[in-house]
């Protein structure tokens, strides 16, 4: 990777390269358009950034594999959003400030787009395994378990169909699983131990879902790029409902602190701490709350 290309730029280039695999004169043109609509423009790309940051902290001796893993995780995240927006789930008309895939292309193509992105994610990883083939099996296993059942995002979505669910269990599967995969896969792509890095993804993923719960209550559509009030409308588990808004924000801050403290001592420790802190500040800005309501927030911003 050229030093002149930022991490975000490298992720975007890899996503474009990955989607090029789906396009040919034999491909259904509207499906190709729908796939691009699902990926671009992107959100914060925090999951692939996290994957690459961990790979860098572990030496990143196979940049092609770590970038493929990062792109695959983002493809899977985008696939989950396409399915999450469908009428059978959220029936969301917008995503990232533009029409959702089903709103723009219809339900059938939305379902197929999500499915195609899931398959593409694994193809992208498989194509990058030439240099380190022995890393492929554990890497693919990590990514696969973060998507399926019982501990992946499919299970997380399925919990919404049950009458009763633990809030923590719901959050860990629906959101935390892919964050945990991002940190573990980053380590595995660089030939390091996945278990050392799983806690960072686990804590950060749970924090991200708590933040999403808070934003669903407090933020408007112009800020989130998607309809607000979805959890209340669909009677889904939500941290603010269980803990109250102030309790939820304090829980979020505690989870972020746990994520930062879980980062092992390494050459990339400072970068990872900064990445987590900046993302936390972006998700839940200070000006939403009084200073006394976020007593530990300044600690992780300064860390």
C-alpha cells in the first residue's frame, strides 16, 4: 500500500475492486447497480479501519490479506444493512442519507443484493490467500461465525423475532459479532493470535450498539441517515428503554473504557486508542449531555 494513500482511501479502492468482480457483460445490470448502491457512499467504515489497525499493530506482513479481510467485513456489514432495511424487518426508506436498496430497486433485488454481498465477501478473502494460505482457514472461520448462528449477525437479527431476549445477548450478536471478527481477523491476517484481540472487538461492538440505541432515541434522520425511532416502533430491545438515557450513555462510556483498556501493549497501541476514542466522540457528542452526566468521558478522550 502506498504511503500516500490513506487507510480510508485504501478501503474504498478495495471495495471498488471487489465489486468489479460482480460486473461483466453477463451480469444483470440492475443487480450490479444495486450492489454499488448498497456500498457507496459508505458510512464511517469503522469495522475495516479497526481490522487494518489491528493488523498493523501485529506487523501486517501480508497487507493484501489484511485489506481483503477488512473489505470482506465491510461487505458483510453492508449486506446486513440491506437486509435490515427490508419491509419484513425495519421497512426503512433511507440509509446513509439516500434511498435504501429496496426503496430504490425493489424487494427482490434487495434480497439478492444482500445475498450476493455475503458470497462476495468470502470470495474476496479466498482470492487474497496466495501468500499466506495457511491463514485462510482460521480467518474464514472467524468471519463466518460472525455472520451465521448461533453467535453471528444473522442470529442477532433473528432474536428480534423472539418474544424474549437478553439485551446483552442481542447486542453482542447483532452488532458485537462483526466488531469482534474485525479485531480477530486483523490479527489472523497478520499471523498473530486472534484471542488476544477479541476483547477489543467485543467491548467496542457492544458500545456501538448502545450508541445506536441512544442515537435512535436522540438523533434525527439528518444526522444518522436513516429513520429514527425504529426500536420503539418495532418494540425491539434498547439500552435506553432498559437503563434510561443517562444510564445508557454512562454504560456506553464504560464499555468504551473497557475497549481501550483491553488493547494489548504494542507498537500500534496509541493509534488504536485514538481510533476508538475518536469514534466514541463521533457517535455520542459531548454537547448532547451535561458535563456531570459523562464523568468518565474525558478520560478516554485524553488516553
